[in-house]
């Protein structure tokens, strides 16, 4: 004898809002129907627009299929626009250093903006901090002004630029020490490793006259260092005033006024030795770098502010929609309880409550 099988299904409870004996609220029903209609129409319009875009893209691909244009054959203005769209110094470096023509179109503004706008609004803003540290030296007029190509190399540097003079060089492989990937500074405007900073720089007393002086490059408040010379191009990079000159000034003069006067003389000579015609040339070029950086910083901060305001507005709209649905649900339950307790003598006590309007607790 086969045992009969029974399907035990959980009986679905009737909705508290549905009642055959309850009058239908036509206004609410029409409002819900209108809202659902608006949502469905918006979905249809979005779907139609998406289909139209896909068809246009497909048509363009068919038209330009097999027609490739080399990047370095584009007009200079087009390439500059492409550069301005890149928000990664590493991508800019990989693209710009593929040909001499592309290298010639790299400008300080392109490099600085790519660093400032990299990972905008996120916690990882390494390139923005690096360009900020270089800008501090330029604002103090204390380092040789880097060219756009050198500025880009400083941002993406992975190993110490001192080469054979690197204190952390591996003699077995002949490779200089690596720069800490998490480092967000460029000491003295140079891409050098921690050992070169520790052993290649000079510690001075906090009472040293040159601290906080205009034109003197300091790192970690009491470290000074001399410039370095590129072995290939012969260019000088880093601090304008060598550490040895600062120590000589400290030991040669007794009063602060005399020391500052000697420092100003060395700075004037350094501005001329940079290859510029006069001090005003160095000043104008450094001021242009600082102005570009400040403009990019202001634009980035404004962009982040608008993005945050948009997120807050979307959050408020979602919260209001959630509260509206919650209020409607609770009001429906309350009206249903009113009908159930219509003949109850303690109806007012049982249904006593306080409606809080737009508050989340209702």
C-alpha cells in the first residue's frame, strides 16, 4: 500500500491592506498607477536611447573599420587634447616617450594636471602629494626648475637617480637602490632613495641661520644637500645653494644680517648660472609653475566638492523615497487597525500614537 503524499504549503497571509469590505482609495490607487507609469516610461526611454547609441557605435565601427591613424601623425592640437584627458602620470609617460614628436608636446601644465587629477577624490593620491612637495620647493625658489620631461620622470621614478653615486647601489647587479613605492615626497626636488637622504645630506642645528630662509631647500626641517649633475646631459638638478656654501656662510659671518646678505648674493649668482639671462627669468618661470599647480588644485577641489554634493543629494532623495514608502505602509496598517477596533471601547487608548511627519521613526 503506497502512502499518499501531501504537499504541505505554507498558507500565504492576506495582506493587511487588502480587504473585500474596505473601500478602495481611488486617489492613492491613481497616484501609485501614475508613479509606476512614469517609471516604466523612463525605463523604455533609457532602453531606446541605449539601443540607439549601440546602433550608432556599430555604424561608426563599420565606417572606420580598417582605417587606422598613427597617433604621431595627428595635429599637435589633437595630441594636446589627448594629453589633457590623461589623469595618470604613468600613462602620460608611456605615451609621451614613444617618439620625439610626442615628447616635444609635453608641457608643464599637462604634467601637473595629470598628477593633481590622478585618483581624484580617493585616499590614494600619491602623485598629487609628490607634485605638491615639488611645488613647495618651487614656491620657495630653492631648487633648479625642472623641465616638463624631468618633472614627469620625477613623478614616475622607481629607482635612485644618483646612479653610480647612490649609497644603496647593488654592486653585484650595478643597479641603484629603489625608491619606496609608498613615498609621496621628492627630497630636495630629487628622486633619491632613503640611504642617499640619510648619508648624502647634512644635518644642521635647529639654530642654523638658513632654516626657513627664502631660496634654501630643506628636507625634514634640518637636512640640507647639494645639487647633482646629470652625467649624460650635464644638467644640474636639486637645490640652488649647495650645503657646503651654507656651512661656509654660517662659519664666515657672525651676524644674521651679514649671513642673509651673503645668501642673497649666492642666490643671484645661482639664478644666472641656471642658464637664464637674469633673476627675473627664473622668477617668472617658477611663478608660472606655482600658478599652474594652484589652478589645478582649485579646479580639483571644486570637482570633488560638486561630486560630494551630488552624492549627498542622491542620498537624500533615496532616504525621502524610503521614508515615503514606510509612512504609506504604516498608515495602511493603522487604518486597518482602526476598522478592526471600531467597536472596541478602548479604541482610543490602543491606537494612541504620535505621527512625526518626515522623521525616520514615523
